[in-house]
C-alpha cells in the first residue's frame, strides 16, 4: 500500500460532546478515538498518514507524537476545507488518497483494505464506503443512479423528506484519485444549510464531469458508527470491548463474564489464564499464562508473569513475577517489582519496592522504598517509616530476615541476612546479620494489681 496516503480529519471541536476536551481525544478502551483510527490505517499497511488538526491542535499532536504529518486547519470550515488544507502535504507521485474521519474508531484494517482494493479494481475516481443502517439520522445519505453509481451525498440538514428515508449512509471514509480530488476541491462552496465546505459535495462535481463514483457497503454497519456525543461513545466502547474480549477468548483466555470485564486495546493475556468478573486491565499491561486474575481487580500499565493469582487488588505500574499470590485487598503502587513466588497478602500496600524470590508479606503491612531480598518474612502490621516529612529513605531487608509482627522499620535502616526482629519493635539502627533485635519496653507483671484496683472503684 505504498502508493496510498491516508488523511485523517481530526480538527473539529465536537460540539455535541459538550466537553472542554477535543472530541477525538475522548478515549475508548484506553485510547483516544483518533488513535484507534490511525492504528487501523497502520495495520492496513498504509504508512503515510496526514492528520488534520485544529481544535486543541497542540494537545492532539502531543498525544499522538511524531510519526505523522500534521496539517493545521485554523478555522473549522468543514470537511472539504479540512482536506483542502492538506494538498501541499500530498506526495507528488501519489495516486490514491484514503480519507477517514477521526471519530469512527471502530473501523478495522480489513475494511480499509477491502475499500482500497475495490477502488483500484473498479478504477473509479472515488469510492465511498457506505453502510445501511437502521437509523440514518445525522448521516449524509447516499444517492445512487440506476447503474448503482453514487451520484451525490446529501447531508441530513440539506436532505428532502424523501432523501431522509434513505437508509444507506456515508461512513465518512473514501478513496480518491489524488489528481481528480485536487480539481474538485477547487469547486467547493459553502452554499448549504450549515454554511460549510462539505467534502461530500465533490461527489456531485465528479458526477457532472462524467466520472464514476463507486460505493461499497461495509459488512457490519456498527463498524463505521460516528461518535458525536457521549451516548454514542459509550455504545462504541461496548462494541470495542466485546471485540477485545472475543479475540482474547479465541486465543485461549477464559473470561468468566465478558460483559463485566474491561480490557484495554493492546493488553496481552497468555493462554489458560482465567479472568474473573469486574476485572479492569488497562493501558500497557501484559499478563502471562495460567494466571487467575480477579474478581474485582484493576491492573494498570503492569506486567504479570505466569501462574500468578491476583484477587481483589489494585496494581499500578509494577512488574510481578511468576507464581506469585496477591491479595485479597492488596495495593501495589508504581515502581513495585516482585520476583517469582512472592506472597503479598491482605491489606498490604507496597510502593516503589523490590521484593525477592519467595518472600512473604502476608497481612496488614506498608512497604515503601524498600529492597527486600529472597526468603524474607514480614510479620503482620509491619510498617516501613520511609518518610521524615522531607525525604524518603530506604529500608533494606537482607536474605532470610524475619521481621516480627507490628514492627516499625525507621528508614534508612538495614536488617542483615537471617536476622530476626522481635515483634513490636521500633528499629532505628541497623541489625547485624544472624542476630536478634528487640526494641521495645520490657514487660512488667504486677501481681494482684487487678484485684486491688477493682475493690477500690
Ligand atoms: C460527516 C459527513 C457525513 C457522514 C458523517 C459520517 C460531511 C459534510 N459530512 O458528517 O456525510 O455521514 O461524517 O460520520 O463530510 N472535521 C475537521 N474539520 C472541519 C470539520 C470536521 O477536521 O472543519 C473533522 C472532525 O474532527 C471529524 C470529521 O471531520 O473527525 C467529521 O466531522 P463531523 O462534524 O463529525 O461530520 P458529520 O456531521 O458527522
Ligand atoms: Ca461525525
């Protein structure tokens, strides 16, 4: 597809979203809608991509990054005007332009490939991707002649009552012969109900010139649903999530309740992993094989090895090894790295810490800025006191250390190899290897005190 340049229109404000954020930056399944469109274009093998930006141009560009040619449409005077701004960016020897809207995120690479091959095969000056929809409200209607060629596209606001009955609509996705489109764009005028330069008007111009415009219908109309408001955004997101879950299930992942499982585009999950209800796998997340994830678990931008069980927990920007068990009710915050066979139990919070192979933190603990080596046991209620109000300090627990319950580890502090800390200690000094540290008030028993106390009151 080297001779093809894609143009994605993404300059509009999206008034109907009622938002301070540009429409194309609203996300579905973890990605802004325009990025889904660009991903489909890339997947179809089209490398040259021009993005027309306007409303919140800087935000859109910052989000999408380098790798695209951006063209600024300063005033959003319509889709035809938007395309016209791009002419200088067209390749001099280019032949075909694929034009798409940034607000149809469900479009697939297969559909784009079909459109392009239909266009080339029929040698039309333009091929419109159309859809037959149950409710065409808001879309441009496709007018065909007896040969089945497209002779015009009429926008809803300009349509007669009879034209409004037409159920075949313009999806906003087309192929054009580059040279013919350049000529046609010169002819556009804003003499219509919305006072805009409509790209769709080039079709009737081609018709007048005696050029053939083909129309090819998309198999599933839902794929080209345009998003203009938040209700449509939610509908499209549901479809996208269904697609993502379906693909994962067919690749060998068990999803117990697909309707209650929320997996972002691009998340990877290995075979024989079971995903329980109300699990959210977000962003750049990768889960290995044979894991059990959920119920009620959120994992964001993290990787999880194979054979790991995570229940009722929240994990952000962390790396988890193989055969770990996490939860219920654990919170792993950014910068946490667990080696294999680590156990993080109930009500444990871990932040920016590395935990070695086979170590256990089974209950009610806060570990922050710590380096915990292999085979360490951290008793219930242990807290790293890592913050003095100004700086964060490090706690190091060496290999085989055993921390008794309800210990405060006042950082910076190191507990040596195989050392033991007595329960209830507040450790402020390093503990040498192989020793016992006890740092608490010694217990006194006053005999008979309780009986005496009772008689007096
Ligand atoms: C457009 C089509 C309509 C089609 C529908 C499909 C026209 C005139 N109408 O209508 O036939 O059925 O899409 O979803 O083309 N944009 C710009 N600059 C502008 C105006 C729009 O970049 O000046 C971008 C928007 O960001 C958006 C896309 O073009 O991504 C479509 O614009 P929108 O206003 O949503 O067009 P529709 O009214 O939906
Ligand atoms: Ca639209």
